């Protein structure tokens, strides 16, 4: 079987670590012949649930099924020269989420443009680019299809990631827009919800809001499948949440059952919640609150069908596997 060579950016991140695990699982459990080249600014030690990557140059040019590290920085496009040489697949998962517009432009726009140009120059067969549903901006959104509404990003990170999508599409990449992603390694979604529940200890608007959620392992399966099979087709944008939206009430109930948050004992209308939020000491904004308290749901059925990749039972059914990680994280933050 011919070795498929995969270039992976963002391998030290939350989603990238899960994709690296999935690639290695396919190689070890199913006999896929894969060689992985991770691209980044530092060797991949300390990955969540993944052994460290070998250092640059240690993988041997002719050694199949080995992992190697390529030192490069998306903020410096010159360092990307040659990173896709000999590759069949590019999985571009790296992005900068920061408040500084200039830094986000350097990584998410110019870095993506340079990387995609390098993939085209090297003759990469298939590319997958990870974006975010945050490019749509403020909701509520209720089951919208891709570009059913005009994206209106409100942060430097989401604005520049939207621009970066255009470079990926021009290179023929499949662009994936997940909503909120849960699982071991998540340092934003569940921790933010826990902090907001501490600031406003109630079930906001009765927990009716519906959200597009994905468990990180399921998203990793979709990304890996898309890269290795070429389905769904490239040059298109796809929503990448679980096909079934999750209500805030169901999410909070699951987190409470796993001992991650305390179950609210009352409900409050949104107006009262926002008033209490403003008077609290939380660092989180009303915009971040709205991601949980209002509908933030995108129709994601098509991508799983087009990819021929089962979506899995859903993020709440997967919560038990990451519950201890969340409990330890929140306990550490409280301490």
C-alpha cells in the first residue's frame, strides 16, 4: 500500500491534537500507511493524549509511517517554503485567536495564503481548512445553511479567519466551520459556561437556546476522513457541527450530572440575566454569554452525509470521557 503523506498544522492545539491521535489510530489499528509531518513553531511535546513528535530531521526521508516535525511560523511566510513538498494531504488547523488585529492578519490571512500557495506549488492532492462558525457574528441563528446569511464577524480572530477562508477556497480546499467544540483539551467552551453560570446562577431563558456542538474526537474523524478520502468535495464551505443541535438545558444537565457545574435551581428571563451579568465580576462579555443563551445553531447535516462519515451519538453522550479533565481544569482554576 502506498504511503499517504499528511501535512498537519496546529498539531499542538486542542483540535490538532485530536486529529493527530486519529491519524495515528488509523495507522495503528486499521493498517493505513501514513506519514505525518506536523508544522509549527515548537516540537509537539505535551500534546493531549499523544506521545511527543520526533524532532525535525529525525524521521528519515525514506522512512514510511513516521512522524516528523517541520519548524515553521505562519506569521513568517518565508519559513513555509517546502513544508508541503512530497505531501498528498494538507490539514490546516492552525489559527491565531487574539485581540490584536495585526497579529491575526499575519497568521490567519497572510500565513494561510502562503501555506495554500505552497500546497498548490507542491501538487498536494487534497486540503482541508478549519475555520469557525464565529465568522457569522452575533446571532441568533436557527438552523441556517452555509452562507444563508452574510457573515458579519465581530472580532479580529473571526474577521481574519473569514478572509483566510477565501485563500483556502481558491486553492481547492474543503473549508469546515464548526460551532462550539467540546472534549478534553477544551479550555474555552465549558470553562466559559461554568464561569457564566457562576456569575448568573440560573437556567437562562429556561435553557431553550439551541447550539451547534461537536465533540473534538468526532470533529477529528471528520477532518481526517475529508483529508484522506477527498469527500466532501473541495472548494466549498461546510458547517461541521453535530447534525442534532443541543439545548442549553440539556448541556447544563449533562455537565451537572458529571459534577462539572452546579445545577441551577431557578430560571431567569434573558433581560434579568444580562442585568445580573453586567453587575457581576466576570471577565466574560454579553456577546460571549449570547453564544450559550441564544440560538447558535447551524445546519450541519450535509457534511457528514457527503463525507460518508458517521456523526456519532453526539457531544453529550461523549461527555463522560472528558468529565474528569474538565473537573480537574476547573478545580485548578478555582484554586
